[in-house]
């Protein structure tokens, strides 16, 4: 075989290196400089679970992101990250390159969302917030309370009060069951910790009864600093067998019949939640109690008060006996009459 002249070999080598450099430069520009075309910006897309690089590229194309499967595959081969692309809902904003998009998929920078449950909400309000949230997968829709609680592993059949009121962050597209599970576990942990640190003189027979009381405290308290005194009033009544006479429990028992105005006939209408007609605690909580109300119910103020009335400024006047309470009612609610 005739030898290639040295000068010609040098030219061939130079041409080859030049071609490699051109290809490398094109690849660098295509992957790290040239922007990916998108149908909108920002654009929300979903990467399916278990998909490979080319399947992800195809899915993104269908959703309006004009990525190249070959370029994503090239990045995966060069970086060894092809198996690390994470499923989920992402939000891409222009300009974005193939490399930047690939990095986001490797990091799993999925779109985060949040849902907030407010202290004093009922379970119906909590469930409505979850059912209406656009970023949750609604896997529990249609389940009744008992079925939902069974999915969580709870031993209860009624859900009222069992979920911790807070703001919960989650990856968009997450199951609503996971939010219920987080809120239920937080409430169980909060209640267990408060029960361990409780005042030993309390008349509760179980942590659940304390949770019921905490829900009453949550609804009855107008000023945060008075929670322990409000709790003391109801605990003192419970100790001596006195009717709790709580408006919020009675209103809860009326359900949709309550029109915003609590009348005398409502106070006489017997339901399991009417604490004007039935002694002791109602059968379930009446709302979502927060941590402060749970702690107040389990460590109430050591005061002998049996009554309280709103002063009209958000605070309450506490009284130890009925005569003092009637004078406070006359002063603050009847203009001295």
C-alpha cells in the first residue's frame, strides 16, 4: 500500500480536526446557546413517570416545547444523566436551551404549589379547598369521610377536627391523598405532644375529648391571648357537670338550617351538638383546632371563671359567678340595662 505523502496527511488531519471542531461548535451552540421554541412562555408541562429521554422529548413536543430528541439523547450520553430525569409538572420560561431544560429535569425542579387550611375551618371547608385546587390530582373525590379516613389508616369515622390547619406545599400534580395524610399526621403528632404535657387534673377521658374541647376553644376565642382562660371556663363547667352552653357547638349542630342569626328556638332545638340541651362535650370536634387551642385545652388557665362575655373590642370579660356575669352582660351587651 503506497504511503500517504506527509504533506497530504497533515492536510487530511487538519481537515478532520477542523470538521470535528465545527461539529463540536455546532453542538455546543445547539445545546447551550440556541433557544428552544415554545408555544407560550411561561409554559406548564408534565413529564410522565417512567419515560426515557426520547419519550420525554416526544411528550414535551406534544405539549408545545419544540425540543429535539436527538439533542436530549446526546446530552444524556455526554453527562450520563439519562436515567435521572424526573417526572412531574414543570414550568419553562423563554429563553431556555436544551442544556438548561435538561438540567432542570435532572434536578427535578418541579412546579411547587400550596394549599392553606385555616384555624376554625370545618372539614367541609377544608375538603372544598382541596377539591377546588387546580394543582392537585383528585384521587379522593367521591370518597365519603369513613372511606377517606380508612385510606389514611385512621380509626375514626368522622373527619371533623382531625387535620392540622397550616399551609402545605407540594409538587404540582401530587395526589390530594398525600395532603390529607400530611395534615392528619401533623394533627395526631400535635395532639399527642400536648396530651403528654397536659395538666393532670383535667376531666378528659381521651385525647379525642381534648380535641373536641380544643375545637370549641378555637371557635369561642376572640383574642389569642385569652385561649387558656376560655378553655378554663369550659373545663370548669365540665368538671362540675354544668352545661357548656356554647353557641358555636349549637350552630354546628344546626348545619345548613343556620341562617346567621342564632334565635331562642335554635337554643331549644335538640341536636347532639346543642350544649344548651345536652350535658358534656359534643360527640365530635366542630372545627379544625390549631396548635394554640389544643395546648390551651390541655393546659387551661388556673382560674375559677365559669362565664365570659364579649366586651365588643375583641376581648372578653370573665366572671366567677352568675351575678357578676349578668352585670358584665348588662354593661357590655345591653348598654347598662
